[in-house]
C-alpha cells in the first residue's frame, strides 16, 4: 500500500467514516484499512518517520529453544559438525522438531567464511602486463560451430590490450600472438603475469615454477621477464580476467560472424572504436590516452622479430607426400623415403632438402580441414622411366642386397615398381637395420614381394616407438647441421690394444737401462733422443 492510500484512509477516518465505508469508497479490503489505521496509531505512539531505523522483529518461540545450549556445545566441541549429525544428536535428547530448524540454527551459530578482502594492486607505466586465454564455442554462418580461443595481452597501467581469436593454444600460436601484441602496443612491459600453462611453465620444483626454456629464450629476445601466478588464484591476474567479461557482454553479445577471419576483423574494429576509447572506471581515463603516458616506458622492439615458425621433420612416403596435421603435401618425387625438415608458418608450409635447400612450398590448410592433399604437378615424375630411376637410386643407397631385391621385384612381379614404393614406406614404421635384415632374408629365399617383407618384419621386428622416431629425427637434424655423419663411439677393445703396446714399450726401456746384465747386452746402433 502506497503512502497516498494510507493518507486517504487516515483522512476519511478522522472525518468520521467507518472502516466498512472507507473500504467501499477506496475499493480495498476492510482488513487492509484496519491494518493501515493500526500502523498509524502505533507510529504516533512509538515514534517514527522517514529517517527512523527499522524496528527489530520480535523473535518467535521455537521448539529448539531449550536445546540451544546443547547445540552450542556441539559446535564448540566439533567445529565442522554437519546439520545432519547435529540433528541426530538432538533427536537422541528428545528433540521433536524438523531437520530444517536445526540447519537454520546451525547457520546462525556458525556463519560462513567471509570472502577474503582483495586490495587492487596498481603498477607503474611499463612495469607489468598480464596474458591469458579464454575458450568459446561459437556458431559461424559459413564455417559452422567451432571451438576457438581468445588470446589477450593487457598492459597493467593503461589497461590497453591486444585481442585475437585463434584456433589453438600451442607454443607456436602463443609466441606468434605475443609478437603481434608487442607490435600493436609499441613495445613490451618489463614483466608479464601468466597462469600455469605448459607453454610457459614446465612444472614445479617444490613451490618454485620451472619455466619452459623455449619460452625463456623468446622472453630474452624481447627483454621481458615471465612471472607465473600461484596455482588456483585467478585474482592475481584480475585485470585481464575482468576484460573477458566485457568482451562477452559487449563484443560477442548481439553479433553474428561469418568466419574466424570475420570475427578477428570485427575485434580489431571493436578495440579501436570501443575498448580503447571508453573511460575506465578506475583510472578515469581512456586506455588510449593512458597508453600515451605508458608508451615511453615500454621495452622497445628489437630490430628483427622473433622467428615464430615451427620446424618439424617428416618422412616422404611412397606417394611423394609428407603429412602434417592429417593433411598431405607433395614433395618432388626424387626425395621418396627421406626424412626432411619442414618449416611451418602461419600461412605456408616450406619443405627443405637434405642440404637445407628449399624444395617445395605450399599454402597451409586450416586446422579444421583434415584428409586433404595439396599436390603440384611439377613434383610428379614426367615418365615411368624416371620414376624407376628414382626408385633404383633409393635402393642403391640402402646397399647391394636392396638393389638385388628391387631387380628381382621388378622382374617377377607385374606391378613391381608400385610394390617397391610401398616397401620403401615400411622404413617409416620399422628401424633401418630391421628393414635391411628383412630384405636380406627375402633375397636369400627368393621371396621378391612386398607381402614377404611385411611377414618377415611382423615376426622378427618391433615397430618404432614414438621415442625411437624422435631420436631418429634428432639424429637427422644433427646430420643436417654438421653436413656429415657424426663420429661413432669406438669399442673399448681397440683401446686395450693401444694400452698393451704402450706397456710393452715402457717395460723394454726399463730393462735396458736399470736391469742387471744390461751392460753385457750386445751393443746396438746408437739411438737419438727425440
């Protein structure tokens, strides 16, 4: 009931109208008229007004009142006692009330923990930045439903930030977006806060974080220091965490996007026209204005940006393709069976030969695409004769027994050349020595076929593990860097022979000079000291 109705009720009552007449005239129930008049009389007697404090409600009697001392003693003895256990104990003492009564009483006796007071921590210009990811699942009108990640790098003093939606949170993507953030903001802050992502923190030694050495090399190139936050404490990076909420409410809310590229174009516009120009509630300035004050204090960019390309090693299969992210890219036919270095940038995949010369370059397919092939016609052999010459060269490199196997395979099998390609592909699965042993056994018994090699390997060899493949890649990389095979360790027996020879020579010298009867020995030719 509003104050105007109350005033009308009091005025009519003072004019001599009955409660029934007032209710009929105002169109309200009689009990509400009586209640309003009683409240007016009570306020006049006890005092009240607009500035008065609300009166405390009288506590009603409860069936738990006589058990309050027992409940308090239980809480004092057992600080973590649950309402269920307290209810069970009270029932043993004759309590006839319900569980909810005990639950409410226990809540009053033992109030919940108060949230920890958080003091906002401000840093000077160029001192600190914060970086984090947020993950979203969006429906694009052209690309459909996709899971994407939002990279955010924010300067702590000015609150100006760099945002970009990406497909992955891997090492290459993270450092590439760092480089873009530094270029967008005109420099890097002296320190940057991170959570415990594997890109930055490899693990913990007690309470101390162990930083990823690759990321430390990147940070050293730009001159900033990474700082890992304590685990499960997101408030340490409160500035960048809070910005994600603003992105969801303003950038993503009420908008639809055609593709990931369209989303990033809208994000760039949103940063320049919305996020950078709005007045911040804490600083009372826009991030763009405050960034002008912070810009002279940022670490300048180096003359050459950090190379963010990823380098991997891939074997060329029997079809003349290398595989990356479930897609196939063609390589010139003569490199079949070799393991080659591959450099992946954001837009291209570049394949290099054994002497680090570029042999192929392709447009990199998006991560969302799988099972596709990118083929260039010039990578295919022009005729069947040249195709056979390439195969023969690969088998010559494997040894004379492998060459005999190729000749026998081509002569005896209708599609021998095709089988020879598929036999070479087994080098991707089995160790080289096991592969050569299988070929030697096949030649010994005249079994010139791919199926024979596969049966021998299945019985006598074990496929390479992931660690074996990694070790082979490291050895290939070392060979590429040195330009030759590394020196292999010599067996210890070879050094035993040298030791025996040195001992015998030392013993003969001692006998000729110091042993008895040395003067009686036949004189030999004079020997000059070296």
